[in-house]
């Protein structure tokens, strides 16, 4: 399941897209704020505020894309296994990880155990070669 998850990131070239989105949001927000504040005659304030707003919006947009790409990779990767047992095992591990107090996965877009369990139910009786031999 984890290998399929990571292959989805490669399939969509998520690392590069994330960087492009971050740069575009930074430039767009900075330039937009600069022109909005252009009506004020304080140049240093205008440039400083433009950069601060640009960095803040860039960080927000990047984090939202990161949540989306992790959720997509979990969903598509789980279906790509074509094995309900693999997904159930993944759900069991995810439940243990999410029980940890400071789990970095918890609020970063990753699917919760119950979401993975729904995917496993949707796969029905499908089994991979590993689980069909048991």
C-alpha cells in the first residue's frame, strides 16, 4: 500500500507541482498586494506588506495542495493494490499511527483508518498474490 501511495506521487509529479504552486502563489500574492497598496505613498510599507502577504498565502496554498496530494495518493494507491487485505492491513497500521499524540500524519491530508476500511470494503474479495496464497 505504501509503495502504491508513493508511486501516485511520482505519477503526478507532486513534488515539482507543489514547488510551482508555491512560487506562483508567492509571486501572485506579492504583486497583487503591491498593486492594491500602490495607492498608499509609503514605499517601504508597500513592499514589506506585499512580501509578507505573498509568503503567507504561498504557505497556505502549498499546505492545502500537500493535503490534497496526500489524500489522492492514499486513495488511488489503496485502489491500485487491488487487494482488500492489503488495504485492511494498511488501515490497521494507520489506526495505530493516528493514536500517537503528535503523529505528523494526522492533520496532513492522509486518510484515516475508517476511510481506508471503506476502500477495502469497496474492493470486496479481491486479493493480491501474497494474500491469495494464505
